[in-house]
C-alpha cells in the first residue's frame, strides 16, 4: 500500500477535483503542467537557490536538551520558525510563484487564516513584482493584526471576507470566487495541502524539503535517517505533509498528526476533524469534514487562527482512515501551556499552531532511546497578543 497520491489525484478514497466548470481550465492547465515544470532543471535550480539564499534553508535540526531531559527521550526540533517570514509557508509560495511565472500568470490571489501564508505570498509577490490580493476573514484580520500590517507593507491588498464565520474557510470561498471571475491572468496560491487536485500534491512536494533535510541532518547527528516519531500540527496540513513526506511509505517511522480540540472535542467549539469529521467535499476535494447531519459545514474553533479549518487535507484524511498516522487532539489550554513550556525550557517562543504539537509530549510516553522530531512550524511573534491575554503577562 502506498500513502502517496495516485495518478487520478486521490489518496485512497480522498482527493480529486470537485470544481465549478468555470474553474476547470485553470485547474486542468496546472494539472497538466505542474510535474513537468517542477522537473525542469532551470526550475529546480531557481527554487533551490531561492530556498538557500532568500529563505535561509536548510533550517536547523536542533537537539532540545532541556526538553529532552524533562520528557526522558531524544527530542529534535525542525526549526521552520527560522525561515524568512517566520514559518514553513514560504517553501510553498516560492515554488508556486515560480510555477505561476512559467504559466504566464501576472496576478496572484491567496487566502490566509493566521496570516502566515498571506505574508509568505505577499513576500514572494514583492520579490517577483506581481500584483497580489489576499483574502482574509474579518475575525482573523482583527486577531492577526501584525501580519495584516506586514502584507500591506509588502504591497499586497488585503480583502476581508465578511460572510459566514469570517475566518479561513470564508476567505477561501472568496478567493475561489475571484479566481472564477479572473481565470486567464490569475494564479491562486493555495496555502495548504487542500483544494482540488493537483494542489494537495503540489503543495506537499514543495514542502517535502522539510523531511528531505530531516533525513540527512538526522544521519549526521544520530547515524540514521529514520526517527522513531515525527510530530506535527495539522489544520489543512501542509507543515505535517512536508515533515511526513519522505517517511509516508516507511512504516518504521511513526507519524503523529496533532489537531486543535479547541475547548474540548465534544464542546461544540473544536477543530478536531479526525474525531468529528465525516466524508464530504470542501474547496474542491473529497476529504474528512466537520458537518451537520444534513451536510452543512460546522464552524470550527481554535485559539490558533491557523488550525480552525473545518476539514483536513486529503493526504491526512487517508493517513487517518488507513491508520498510518496517529491523530491526537489537543485543547487550547494544553497548547498554550506547551507553548509557555518550550519558551521557558529552550528559549524559543513557538507559534500557537506549533504549540499544539508540543503538547503531545505531556500526553504520550516515549522511550529514552526514541528519536522524536517535532516540526516547529512557526514562530510566536504573531501570537504574542494571544499569549499576553491568555497568561495575563
């Protein structure tokens, strides 16, 4: 069994392209060209060069000594928080802007929740001199003000999504609407492993640089390319897809995906898709989705703006239903406590999204000789106000 995508754009029974007819030409153009373009030596060279000189890759694999002592196991942090723009998102936006250029597109649109993908998109559009419009839920605009200011400084127009819950899913709806109205000159940079095929696969491939580096970095430090565990938080799931990618079919490596339980799985205020979701279609792909009995999408909730998505990418839906990855749900309180602990034990303030992954350490018992890799997907600057309010700092 393989956990990778098949040639029809499915991971097991999840994936595909369920799109309005108006979008078919755009998505089809991308599907026919993305693998070809990514395989071109000139594309690879430009992508690798920008990751090195602009993003600052490789990101370090850091042995967290005090954290390891506390949990009596070997914990390494993959420091995606040290990338330019402060998260893993830029790996994908660099790839997609180069893709858009080669497809002759001149205008870029994107959606964003926490604002990290918006900032990463705004950044590469400034780098390449392209027009950029980012859709963001009105509520997220309020709770992620520093990232909104960054996008504007970078020359991007931030358009508020005023419908529904005014968060990530609504921003995505607005972006799709824009794309339908501007099919010829516009490329939609999706920020996670969600959306119609080929997006989940394309984004996963651009993010796979994370696990590619983990392999040789771990070899250097521990004499093996294989950790016992790779742990990452999952909203849509791009940082997890990147950290898991080169280990998907290697079942000796345990994969742990961490979702946001919000105020508790059964509280009615949660984003734990694996626990609460059923098969459904959202934003162009068949996946697991939080929905009511008559198929209406349930509003997700998390203290972290990057994890409150009502679905999960099709790769993760397949990893969950096949049992290849263990899914753990972490509450707001558990995540915030873990974020504070990492700050005080290692001097690293994580994004609240990443804090969810760290909360697993207190819940699961690891062996002293286990090698546990935590994907530290983003830094906490953007979340300082949330931390201040929560801990009354």
